[in-house]
């Protein structure tokens, strides 16, 4: 007897990265805010229009401010951790967005002064994703 294994896509390709300056401006002007210390999440929920085929369910922007972390390797480390955690825990978010026919544009900003551990950041980011899923469902 062979077990059938379902493949779960755990990649986070470039299409998920928020690059458009127009969308970033719109996000910071019209976005809603969720705080889960040490993360600050700004987001905009948009309905998916049936005329335009959508490539991805969400787009995300990661940031760690230079004001708090002077050294680039610290900022890069924090952003790399956030990307890795989101890559592993994105499936429930994508499912919820597909179910409600919406697209999410959001930014994750790290606001603490101390360099985080993977476990702490994973716990807080999962909590933030749960809050986003609740917002999508309401």
C-alpha cells in the first residue's frame, strides 16, 4: 500500500513581494493597522475582480527600520526571519483569502529595539496572521 502525499507549496516567490510604489503609497495612506508587539501590520483588503486573473492571493512588504537597527546585517536578519516564517505559515491565509474572494496587500514592520529569536518572532507573526484571517472572515 502506498501512501499518497499531498505536496504543500512552501515557497514565497517574487510575485508575493510588494514592489509597486503606487500600492505601497496606497497601503500607508488607506491601510488599517494591527499591532502584535514586536510587529506592526498595515493592511488593505481588496475584492478580486473577475475581469482580471489574479496571480497571487497576497503581497507583502517586510521592513526593519534603520533608526532602530543601525547595522544592515541586523535588518537583513530580521527580514529574513519574517520571510521564512511567512513562507512556512502562509497556507491558512491563502485558503481564507480564496474562500472569501479577496486579495490582501500588507506590510510587516518590526518595531522592537532588540534582535528577536526565531521562536518569539514565529509566535507573534502567527498571532498576527490569525488576526488578519479574522479580519478577512468578518
